[in-house]
């Protein structure tokens, strides 16, 4: 009897344990199902935040094209038809942009909307609106466009590009090759990439480098962090050898430029009128050891003046080829980019102090920056 009672107790205990496990498994299954159905990754959350503010920009301009190649026109036909004329033709372009406030202001690239006659903006819901170019800045490749009609479209949250670190997630949105609402993912692969090192000597930009895919048509679209905040404006893609690298304009610079474009319709950049190359002790020493060298260079770091532009502020102040700029406004200058950064902060028409080495003697030069020609 005692043996039967023990077996009965064991069966009851086993049954209770089984029921508990079954209940626990059922609850876990419900939790896992809930998780797989509702918990998306950070990319989809970030995209959901910013994609309603991403727009497609179509542009159009009239260009004059000759009907015939005059070099191929038979002289007899020329006599009969007269000189070949030109006919207006429509040239179309495509880019992206991002709405940055409730008034329908759009940040995009200058090269997307420069010298165009018509701008058409397609919102995320498919609505097509007319756009007005409020201003462009070729030096930073930024432009501000306004939607001319009232819309209820969302606008994006702007982040702080100074908080970025190499290795942070980067999400690019836009319209590559006309394919709307395209999203690509990568990381920040470098910061403060000088645009001059990419072959653009007429720009003043430190770029965000990313391996998130950026293609033609992405220009002007946002680069977004994992929180769904805009951290940059996509502007360049590396083609050919080494393809796969994209570049974006930091959003802090874009905010500053957009404020000036909204206020003044233009951005005035100070300039001195010199062409610079980098000098360091190694380069200077190699130069000085050359028996054919015409001048001896100081063996130290600085921005060496290679040439002075005629009638520029530099010429008026007395700067010469071979001068080595070692300080600007009491800030040490180790390379040309450091000098350009200080010039960008200078005020037009106000004295800008340079410390220069000339013939192994340090002298001070007072120069008054002027607006960069061709932009105002």
C-alpha cells in the first residue's frame, strides 16, 4: 500500500511539473511571437522618423543646341539654308533633398539646382509641388529650396555632426537613379575629410566619409544617425578605383549656410588671393639640398605661398611667392588647410594678421580679406 501511495505521489509531482513547463513554454512562445512581429531594428525606426521629410527634386533648364554641326554642313546647303541656327532644348536633372522646418524649406546640393529654370519637388506621399531656389553656395555645394505652396509634410530632426565618431552607424536616404525612397546602411568611415584631397580645389569643405552606398540621384539627400537625426547632406561618391566611398556635408555647416541663404540669399566667403602648398622640414630639406634651387626654404611646418593672384588682397598687402605663413591671428599654422579655416572665420574688410617667414626673418603682414570673386 505504501509503495502504491509513493508511486501515486510521484505521478502527481510529474504531472504538476509537466503542466508548469507547458505553461511556461506557452508564455515564452507568446513573448517571442510578439517580439518578432513588433520589434524592428534601429534602421527601420530611424527611417520611419526621417523618410516623410525626404523629397525627390526634378529640375529643368533650357539650353541652346545647334541643329547641325557647322563643320559637316555642305557649302552648297549653307548657301541655300544660311548659317545653322540653334534651337532651345530642355535639359533635365534629378536629385534629393530633405525638409528642415515647418515652412517647407529644403536643404539640398547646389549642383542639383544651380542655373535651372524650373524645380519640381515630389513629397514622400507622391504629392508634386513647385519649388523656388532661395539661394545657392557653390563653395560648400549647398542650396536652399522652398516649397511654394502650403503642405502638411513632416520635417526632419537635425542632429549634431560634432558628436560623430568613426564607426557610428550611417543611413543614407534619397532617390538614386530615380528610385524613390531608397535606404542604404553603413558606418562613418572617416571624419574631417578635406574636399581638396578629392580634387575639388574650388571648395572649402570638411566632409563626412561613409561606406553607406551613395549613387547619382542621392545628392542632396540626408545622411542619418541611428536615432533618425540628420547628420549630413549627401554630396559626393567616389567612382572608379576605390569606389564604394560616399561623402556628406556635416549638418552643422549646412545649418549655418542655410541660415545665411535664408537671410541674405548668398554666402560671402573671405579670400586672400594666394595659392598655397604644404611645407614641412623633410620637404624643405630636400629642396634646399638641390643645387638648382633658387631659394632656401625654412625647414619647418607652414603654408607656403606658391603664387599671388594679381589685384588680390594678398598683393595689396605685399605678400610674395616663397613667403611661409606660420601663424594667422596668433593661431599657429601647420598646413594650408589650417590657414583656410582661419580665413573663413575672418571678417570682410577687417585687418587679418599673418605671421610670415621671409628670408629667414619673421615679419607681420596686415591683410584685409575681400569677398571671394564670382560669388557675390
